[in-house]
C-alpha cells in the first residue's frame, strides 16, 4: 500500500507538538514536517542532550522550515526510556515548564521505541522491549493526558498518538492465572526476540484501548498507528513515513478514537486484540501496568 501525499490544505499552523524519539528516522522527519506545516513550539525528546541539540539545529536550519515557519521554536528534552527515573523526570519537567509558561499541548506523538533482538533486562528489572515499548510509554500517556485535556478547545481537540506496529499481529497470548503476566515476560527461558517485540506492541495497544474506554473523544482523540519500522522497511523514506504521522494528527478526527491505522488507512484490529483472550488480557495488563506505575510515580493513575 503506497503512501499518498498529504491533502493540500493540511496545516498545523500555531499548534504545539510533542514527539518522542525524534533525533533520527521517522521521529525527526515528522518533527520537520510538522514545522514545515506551521507547528510551534515543537518539543522533541532524545536520549542525550547532545543528540537533541544537533537535531534541533538541523530542524531549524531546514530551508522549508526557514521559509514557511521562520519564527518556529524547537525545544529539546532528554529522556532514557529504559529508566523509570528518566521517564518520570522528563514528564515532571515538561509539565512544569508548560505550567510556568502558561502553555498547553495540542498534539503528542509517543514514537520512542526499540527492537532489541536479544534478552536484556532494563535497569527497572523488566525485559527491555516491554519496558521501553509498553511500560515507559504508558505513564507518559497518563501524565500528559490532563495537559492535553486542558488544551482542548471548541475549535481543536487535542491529539494523542501512540506508535505501535503490525508485529502485534504475531503476538501469542499465553498468560497463566497463577502468576503475574508482566513479570512472566522477564523470564529468559521463554524469551523470543520476535515474539517479545510483538507482545510489547500488543500490550501498548491493549493499554490504549482500555484508556479510550475511560477518556472520550470530546476530551482527547487517542489512537495508534503503524510504526516507522514497518513503513521504512517497505522501501519508503522517512519523509514518506512522516506523512502518515502528520496526516493522523492534522486530518483525522473523532472517528479514529481508540482505533488503529496502517499507514493512512483505518484498519480493523485482529482477533488477537478483540477476541476473548485479548479482552481478558486487556483488563489484566491494565491493572498490572498501573500497579507498577503507581510504585514509581504515585498518583500516575488520574481520575479518568
């Protein structure tokens, strides 16, 4: 499926825009395209300040950005998604900065993720793919949600996009009733690189679906999109892939709430998500996720 160009009237003029994992690849390309379409301020996160500063300078030096958005503001935040303290510190600083400046947030794209390919425990004690792709992404969604809700106006509903992957279709659901599901994913004996990545992406989709049962599209429009990994391996450039990110936040409305898009096309969830086992795991993984998050960030579970 090819990626069509953006509609000619697409604009992000004056919209504030956050994207995580934005110093390279689709994250960087999406930030650049957002700036070209008038977004400002644009907030990017990177693993180190050095990488972030380099990305910011490159974004502001882009000829199309200088021409179409000459007064654009790009701000850099550092976050290491494998560490609880880095994730919570970033969220606190970001929210404190917006409060101090009296600013809102119109659009957030949680793009940061990884494919590890080998068994590694994150500093949190959780398997690395699950930590980064699910457990560290979930609190960012929850912590940013109140700011996004406050930023919704009659003219524009704030957007929250969580980047997932077609790989979730390969996930195998084998939860046991007598042990915690998330802790069971930290067992090296049962680790498979492909299946673990697939599970991590399935878990964040299930989290998103449960979240959307608690937050209406009148407050924040929330959905999931196919990851940049799949787009780029389809012989498309990051610039082409970035179109799918921007199309979602600029042109798609409340009809997308809680749903999944493959490139620019609304795609039904598979039975691994909507079947009996998927529904059961959705509730269970939500509860287990919030239990972990409450330990590292008390009060992370807002009154939804």
